[in-house]
């Protein structure tokens, strides 16, 4: 379900951010990451990163035009979702693979390097997807929900801008978000074509087979993930001296 994916995206970003920030010190290939991750742990960049990663964790399901997520920004995201569905050959196909995660990450990095407008559109889309996924909106009120979301997304975007968030890590957060989604879906009964275009569907680990939307996810996994995300935010944003 949507919010499980979004919450795990935020949690994974908050978990791996210190590791990513430490990577350039290792030199070599990891050293190339240095400019991307230099500010990754400052409070506003960290919050923006967690939001973008949460939104990116919803991206693979844009191949499903009837999903709530496809209605985030009304017709704009619906059309995008129709396109994803057509390109990827239906739900849980190409967008649920390592190749898609890598392509989305590299594509976003190139886009952001060359076009600041493109970068801003990606950021806005990701914030919107994240807010929608965690349940911002009114059930069955598509247009009202889209308007509320647009307002909150704009507020978040303007706030990040006023704090000079640079999004140098944007592609990285997109790739990690998509990967988190794929791993999450591999825990469910249908699995994912991780090595697409190979058709084999992968399940992890050994067919736990969580059924989406069932009691376990709604009553336990969702709340537990919320607690993890809030806890991680607290740990990461708290000054070390406390
Ligand atoms: Zn999925």
C-alpha cells in the first residue's frame, strides 16, 4: 500500500544518509559522490531528502493509473501514470526493477544538472507523491485533495527554497526510493521482476508473502514504520550535545 512504501522510503533515507555522507572520505569511486552528499545531513537538506525519497518510493506504482497516487495532482499525474503504464507494459513490470531505479536516478541527476526547472518539477512531484501517500487529502474528493496537496507541496517547496536546499543528492534519493519500493514489493505475495527485462519474479526472503492491505500491514507495519520515521528524524535532527 502507498503509505507503507512512502514511510519505508523516508526511513531508508534517514538510515543511510550518515553512511552516504561518510562515503567520500573513503576516496576512489566513492570520492566522486563528495559534491552530491556534502550537505546531506544539514537539517533542511535531510528533511527534503527524506520527503523526496518517500515520494520516489511511490514512483514505481505510477504504472497503475487507478491507484490513489495517480490522482495526486489530478489530471497531470493521471496522464503521467497512463504513460508509465503504457511504457512499462502494465502494473508491476518494468518500473519494479533495478534497471528502472538506476535509470530514474541517473536520468534525474542529468536533468537536474542541466535544467533547474526540470529539477524543481521533479522535487515538487516527489513532495506531492509523499504527502498524498501518507494520507493528506480527503477520501473520494479527488479535486479537493489535489488542491490541498498542491497548497502543502508549494508551502514545503518554498520553505526548502528559503533555506537554500540545493538538491545535489536528488538523483541518489530517487534511485534509493525506487529501490526501497522494489524491495518492499518483493516482500509481498506477487514479487517483482527485479532483473527486468528478465521475466522472473523475485520474492524476499523466502516467501514471507505479506498480503497488501491486510491487518498486518494496516495495524502493525504502518504504525511501526511511522514510529521508526519519527524516531529517526528525532535522532538525526537532535543536536549531539543533548
Ligand atoms: Zn509496487
